[in-house]
C-alpha cells in the first residue's frame, strides 16, 4: 500500500516539484509568474493601493496634520473644512488623532504578523520535518491556544503585567504564532516525503540544509497567505483590547479612540465612525489581498466540476 | 468497543492535562504581576511588620511557591475559585449568576450563525463564479473584516439612536427582572456576524471540495437531480469540517462576548470580566477564565465525540479495529 501511495505522490509532484532554486524552462513557460497573476486581479488593483495609502498616511501623515493632543479648539465640532474629521470631546483635531492612531494599529498588525511568521516557520518547519518531540510539543501548544482564546489570554496578561505597545505586540505574537506554525508543519510534513527531498538526502545533504533550501521555500505559499491574514487578525484583536481599555493611554490606537467615542455616540457620530471605518478598510484590504494571493499561488484549488 | 474506550480515555486525559496547563499559566501570570499583594489588599497606607506578617500567614503567602501552586490547583479542582476583593462574594457564585445572561446571547448567536453559514456557504459553492456566489463571498469577507464591537456601535447608532426602533443598553427596561426580547436583537446580530462570515467561508470551501469528488460524478451519471446531489450526496460530506469549526466557534463566541457585552452594557460574564480587570479583582478575572476554559474543553470533547459518530470513515475504522479485521485495503 505504501509503495503505491508514494508513487502517486511523487508522480503528482513532478511538474512543480523541482528544486526551487532552479526552476525548469517548462515551468516558467507554461504559466504566468505568480506575482503577475496576483497583480492582475481586479481586487488587487483596488485594495493594494488602498493598503499602501493607509501605510503611507500613517508614515508621512504626522508631518502634515497638527498635534493630536492640542486642545485649543471648540469641542465636538462636526466634520468641516477646517477639521475634516471634526474635533473630539476635548477639542482635539480628530484627523490628527486618527492619523496617529493608525500608526499604532498598523505597527502592531505588521509586527505581530512578521513575528508569527518567523516563529511559525522555524518551529513549524522543525516540527514537521523532524517530527518527534518538537512535533508533539507544537501540537500540544496549539491545542492550548485553542482552549484558551487569544483575546482572553491577552486581556489577562495585559491586565496583570501592564500594557504598553511592546507588551501588546509580544502577547499577541505569543497567542497567534501557533496557527501559522501549524500550517508550516503540515506543509513541511508533506514536502519531507516528496521526491526532491529524498534526492537531497541521497545526495548527502544534512537535515537543516534540506529544511532551509528545499522544505521551507516550498512551504512558503500558504504561509504568506496566513501571514497576510494574521495582519488583519492582529489589528482586530489589538483594537478589541484597546476598546476595552488595554493599551498605551498616551498613544491611542484606533481601538482606543473607539473606546472614548462610546460615551459620545449620541452627540458625535464621527468619533465612532471614522476609526472603525479605518480598521475595517485595512483589515478588509489585507484579507482580500490574502485571498487573491491564495488564488494566485494555488490556481488549481477551488476548481470545481 | 475497546478501541472506542481507549480513544475517549485518551481524549479525557489530554483534556485534563490541558486544563492543568491553563491553570499553571494563569498562576505564573499572577506571580509575575508587579506589585505587592499585601499592599494592594490593605490599600496605600503604611503597615507595621507585625500586621504584615499576620496577613502573610493568613493568606498563606509565606508558603513556598510550589506549595501555593498545589493549593491553588486543589482549590480550582474542588470548585473553590476564591472570593472577590470588591464584594467578598464567592467567585464561582458570582460567575454562575452571570452565566445565564451570557448564554442567552451566545446560544442563539451560535445556532443562527451555524445554520445560516451552512445554507449560504452551500448556495455560494453551488453557484460558483456567478453573481450570487460573488455577492455572498464578498459580503462574507466584509463581515469577517469588521471589528465586531464597532459593528455593534454602528447598529446602536442607526437602529437605536437615529431610528429609535431598539433599545441601546442593558437586557430589560430599568427596574425590570429577566431579559426582554427586543434588547437581545442587536447583541445577537453583532455576535453572530463574524462567526457567520467565517462559517460561510469554510462551508463554501468544504462544499466545493465535496462537489469535486468522484462519487458526485457517479451520482450525476446515474441521473440524480442536481438538487438531490447537493443536499443528499455532497452535503453530509461537506458538513464534516463544519462539526469541528462549530465546536471551536463556541469558544470564539464566548470570548467575543467580552466585547459585545461591553458595547451593549449586557450584564453577563464578559462584563463581569471587564469590570474585574478595571478593579484589579484578580480572583474574579482568573475565575472567569477558568470557567470559560472548562466550558470550551467540554465543548471540544463533545465535538470530538460527535465527529466520531458522524464521520463514517472514523466509525468504520473503530468497528474494524475492534473486530481485528484491519487490513481490507485494496491490493495494489
């Protein structure tokens, strides 16, 4: 039974299962490069510029808007020419507060996703390729975080240990990396049984070398998709924490702005609308780009008879 | 039979170990927390060394770390979650008093999101690449990306503050006992949306997978109507991943209730949790987490049991193992 199975797997993997460092002529000629497929999708053409716009605004925006904490203006002004997003209950320019808030939200989202990807690739790759103790440990840790929801653990940890941006990032990364590691693990397990890994072993390469040059590069497509989704999830969880009052009070993120907007929902709709809209658009952009990336990387998945 | 017993035995043991792990992490977090427990108990006043020693002994703080850990573990397992700093009530009673309110939102949200998710996901998979699928999938991605609590705020602003159709806060008119139905509408919508979006996505993918199997071709070539193929042949298969997803989703709904209850001022476990964090009432904070964890673990066990019952492969595997006729693989 095992021999036939392996034969099928090896046979199926041959068209794409070549060494990633040296793609064969046929592969390049047979289909368009993945990034072209990805960039050519209509959804990418809308949401990639949108995401870049948000990143750009939060990087260079602070040079163009006033101070987010200057209180001289009349309080609770609705949006107008002078204050495009109005003013808050203390008369602060809300546009400036939203721009500065975006810095924190995006910083947390991207940092957490990168941390999760790094930890996930290392731990998941080792666990999937070598199996054994690492594998059991990873499965148990992933189970642990399924039983104790990340939001709750983050709330408890932040409440007990105090909360600044660094602590929030670390806590979110700790609660979120297992889902990324599980994907790498599954891929590494699959790839470690493929023909080119066996050839690499037969050629005398060591485990770490094979893991680094064959297994991980080939496991990356689903990992990239998961990472882009992690950006969205991290921003959502951070905004939830900040909405509940956990976060750096001196540097409010979008979620923290929503926390203070709650009390003024009746008088000032703009306070609740704009930060939430920003979170929504960024997370939507990240999720749709992740979906597009997934379609471009796995063109065969989802084809139905 | 022996296979079934050993399978569920292993499940129980690993669940128990998970629970101990959760308590251990909570205990470590509590130990790492900055600040002196005695000072936070007494307040910000100078106290004499003798009084300090008295409190230390009374609360068992003079015992070594590992001994306190086992005492804590023992207390949790006997249902003693300590007393609230604020009100001095037993934590377990405090939590169980609120649990009903949380379930009143969580259970309807769970049922609605699961059934609607299955229906919408199947429709999207069936009408793949046409406008109905694009609409359903697009809306699902959208709802999946909305911060849940912000959706609740927007619903309040539209339906309560502007249109005046539904109440904004609480679970019943002021001074009235119980839960009034119109107070449940917005919180349930808020809670159900992101789960609904997630389940629709999963169901769509699972249904597409199921529709591409060979037995669907067989059914079609036999002349089975396409409605019957969808509901009778593809559906049972596509539902299998949904069993697991639904099990996990109850955990997400309960965790998310923290946010939703804060938006709507709904006096459930989530609001108790947030208030306790604000007051630094650590016993209540940990108590809620423990009750939540136990609930999720029990739900996970039930999910596994249900999965074992509905998955014909697993079922036959168990039967096959117990009758020791394991190898009936097709010869190569």
